């Protein structure tokens, strides 16, 4: 007998009990909510303050490197522009002389043609763009007087030299264009790096900026400690050298000044610092101190603002010493000395790419134009850590 029980419908439940279809939908919703939650930015995805600081510092260093490339391109462009102008002036003068020589030849040709002394072909020869091509024709050459021959020679010489100078001017113009393109590229690079750094800093909260300032203060304190250590080390070295000199003087006096005695320490008597260097360094430092408080502006050489190499160049110029424009060239403009032997006036270079330079003032301190947004100031040479120091150079 057939059952009268109705078949259980699939996919539905009674009395509010969740059906398989509803359960599937609910699970799907949970999954979607989970995906949405995971897609929402979290604090873990945000770079740490230390990472932001490192990124900003790197950007400033890269901008400093690009600034020195800009300075080099700017200097090269200025020199090339001067060369082009000189060449163009030379070409203009030579063209004038060429025209005068052509006119003289024309007057000879016209006079001879009127008198019938020579064939009309001679006039064509004398006024040709390349009369040298006809010189091998003895029949025509025999018809020229000495004065006419001198005029032809002068014309040919002027024409050759003018063409040569025109080629030089053309090549110089092409080089100038390349230098100008390099200048634009370097400028764009600097602006891009600085804009990125400013954007990163603008995204910091007030609390983060306060923490960043605390981190910077801690770095400055460590830099000051390192500077004090160097100052102590240099003071001890000066005292040691002074004792050795005094001991050597006493021994020399005791021996009656004969025999060329040694100090007995086994070391060579140190030479006294060059007095002329000290005088020049004082002038350079006096100039640099007068610039403290002026803003850093990339590519600037004063008097209202400076970049790092612009400041060192201007300071030593005030002492009568000419330094190259860029850090890349300034590092080769003197004698390299150990950091422990740095004297006031020496140039302190930073980073492997030589993208920064400061003027040593003694006691582990320097005057420098640090970076965009900062001002010329005194600061420890360890401001970015001991590893950032590349070399010390004595420029005069």
C-alpha cells in the first residue's frame, strides 16, 4: 500500500530553522566580511616611524647627490655657453674678412675682364667658392700677378679657417644642448626627491612628529658625545706633541746644541702646523660663521642662501683660495688627512657618493648647510653617524 506521507521538500526547513541554502548564504557573507576586513588597511601595513625617518633621510641624501650633479651640469653649461659665444664671434669676424677678400678678388676679376686681359673664365675662377681647386692649372696661374696671387691665397686661407670655426661652433652648440639636458634632468631629480620627502613628512600625525623629533634629539646627543670624544683625543694628541717638542728642546740645550740628538721616544718630531694655512682657515671660518642662519637652497652659492659645496667654496674664496664648485671636485683640491688630525678649516666629506661637505671648526664640530628646509649651522661631524664620514681634506 502506497504511503500517503508527503515527500520532504529539499532545501527548506520549518519554524525558522536554518536551511542548507540559508546556511550557505550565511557562510558566504561571513567570508565576504572577512575579505573586506582583511582588505582594510591596518596599522601593521603602515611603515614604522623609524622606516619613515630612514626613507626621508635617504631621499634628502639622494637629493644632495642630484644637487651636486646639477651644480656640475650648470658649471659645464656656463663654460660651454661662453665657448660657443666666443666661437660665434670668431666666425663672424672671419666671415667679414672672407667677404673682404672676396671683394678684393672680385675687383681684380672685374678690372681684368673689362680690359680683356684675361678670359671671362678667369673671373669665374677668381669668384669661385673653391679657387684652390684651380691652382694646379698652370695656364691660369701664370696669368696672376703677385698681388693677385696673395689675394687668392688670403681668400683661400680665410675660407678654410672660417669653415673650421663654423664646424667647431656647431659641435659646441651640440655639446651645449647636451649639458642643458643634463641640467634639466638633474633639476627634475632634485625636485622629485624633495617632493617625495615632503609628502612623507606631511602624512605624519602630531604624535609621530613629536616622536620623530625625540629620535632626532637622541641622534644629536650621540653625535655631540662622539664630537666630545674626538675633541678630547685631539687635545691629548696636541699635549703629547707639545711634551715631545719640549723634551727635544731640553735635550738639545743639555747637549750644547751638537750631535743632532733624538728625543729617545723612537718617534719623529712632529712638524708644526703651517702658519699660513691657519691664517687662511681663520678667514674662511669667519666667513662661514657670518652665514649661520641663512637657508639651504640647492644650487645656491650665496650671498642669501647656500647649498653645502656653495658654502665651502664661498668660505675659502673669502680666504683667497679658489675651490671647484662641486663636492666631487673639491675632494681632490687638497691633501687628505685622518679625521683624528683634522684642523679648523679642513673640508669634511660625507657618504660614498660625496654628496655632502662641511667646514671643520675644531672639537669635532663643523659649519655646514645641511639640507632643504634647514639653515646653515654648527653641528657635530658625526651628525649622521661615524660611518657617514668619507674623508677630510686640507684645501690650502
